[in-house]
């Protein structure tokens, strides 16, 4: 594709290119990052890569407008979830259009937003901006918002603190001011194996894992009767055990059992305190029983991922600005996580989540974003460009 052809690309055409890169979180995203770099370079816009420790993934930051003054961040992630085991009606990495819907992995979550941002770069360049736009494209959001911290650190080292951040996760262009925090861990229970006919002489790892899972369930039931926020579809904090494996045969007392669990917690509550409660139960109640029979036994925990919640005030200037530009009077909160909590926690940047598409279409087979959603998102960005030119 020539520079002239690339210069005339619509959001839909850009999205087709972005979807063609298989940026499943287990893969590199560097081909997509390179495509975006070329797109920006053809317009005279410099960009900066921030690599992960392997050098196989990178965040990208690019500034359009006067970099010496506070501006607006347009934030999105480049990675997508796997298509493994899903029944797609077509190649998931080939964007197709049917009945006004654009189908492809990541079309909704959230390459549609990235495409809208890139499609409006020429308008930003022509906008006589008094405030800059910072394109902030990250890696590894889908596996715990792991990539964006280094992006935020680089931004805060090199740029004035932005006035606002808009995270383009799919909200159907509704104004979202909050989401829950998350803590996810693996518990590894080590027992003492023996023949099942001598079961009392062993330490059954599955039994102790089950007791720990019941503790997590007990905490979850308590949370259902605790703090609430009716702006969430699930208005209270939750706990959940998602996977479990252990044992080798019915006639062997199992030596190991592993399971994964999580807490999704309202921003007003302490997610780490819930994790600590689980760990204390393991250390103070379960392990003494286990070690009394077999000193080599015990329970270990490994972190899988975590991210902070987002809690932007309805009275904040960024809220009023977003509602005015989006033509909305109301706002909502969501149970799923975003990188918005990182921007708020790490850099105290006023943050709102707003983007094209519905979260109901994300992560599923035949994921899609409606073309009209891209139109609405571009219109929002155009109004933000007008704001930045004042």
C-alpha cells in the first residue's frame, strides 16, 4: 500500500488492516505497531516505542499538537483474546462487513477505537490545536493490564500531566465513570500422598483446597450483603473460583491440587484485604493441620494479574466535558476492567471510559462492531478536536 493510498484510509479501512494482525496476547504486537508507526510517519508525526522485557511487544506513544502544554490522551490496547475453540463463520483476522456490522477479532475490543483515532489524525493536524492529543496504544491489557504501566511512566516523564484520558473500551459511546478492581491468583496445595486404603495417614491436597475454596465462597457471600453501588450491573463485589486440577488416581491420596480464583471489587473496598484474608486462613487454620501430619506440606499462592478500579466523580470537569461532547446526560459503571484505573492510580489523570461497540460482542465468536458506532466515535473525536482548538 502506497503512502497516498494510506493517506485516504477511512476508519473502516484502517480497522481492516489492524484486524489482520493476530495480536492475541500470547503473540507479538510489533507488526501492528510498525504499521501504525508508518501511518503516523507519513504524516510527519513521530512516535515512541516502549518495549516489554522480551523485546517482542511494545507500547506506542505519539503526540499531535503542542507537546509542552497539557492535553488529551486517547488510550487503547492492541492485544486481543484468543479465538481457540470458537466457532467463527469466517477467518477471524479478516474483517468482513455484513448488514452494517464489521466482523473480526478485536473489531469491538478494541481496534475499532484505535481505527477511529487514526482516521482523525489528519483532522487533528489541521485543527490548529491549542492542546495536544496523545495516542497511547498498549500491549497485554487482556491479561491483566500489564503493558500500560510503562507507557504511563514514560508519558509522565516526558510530557506535562494531561488534562484528561479517554479509554476507548466498548461502551456504545456511553459515558462510563467507574469499574471494579481485580485480583486473580493461583493457589497451590501440596499434600502427602499414600494409598487410599491408608487415607488417614496422608494429607489430601484436594480436601484442603476444597476448604480454601469454601472460604473464598464464604467471603463472596458476605460481599453480596456488603457495600453496593447500583450503577453497576452487579452492584456488589464478587469472588469466584474458576479452575481446579489435582490428583492422579482414585486409589491415591492426592499430593497436589491447584486452583485459580479472583475478586472483582468495588473501588470503595479494599481488594488486597480480601486476598490477605484468604492467605491468613490458609496460614493460620489449614497449614497447621497439614504440617502436624507432614511438615513438607503447605499452601503457596502465585499472582496471576491485578488492576485497580476506576472511580471518577460525576462532578469532575472531565465528566462534564465527556457528556457534552457525547451528547449524554447520564453515566454508568461497568464490572469489567480497563486501563483507566491505571491512569487514575499511577498518574492521577482524570479518566473516562467511552468507545464504540458493545461489550456483549467482545471475546465471542463472530465479534463485531456496528459501522454506525465507528461514526459516532469519530464524531466524538471531532468535537474533542474542536475543544482542543479553543
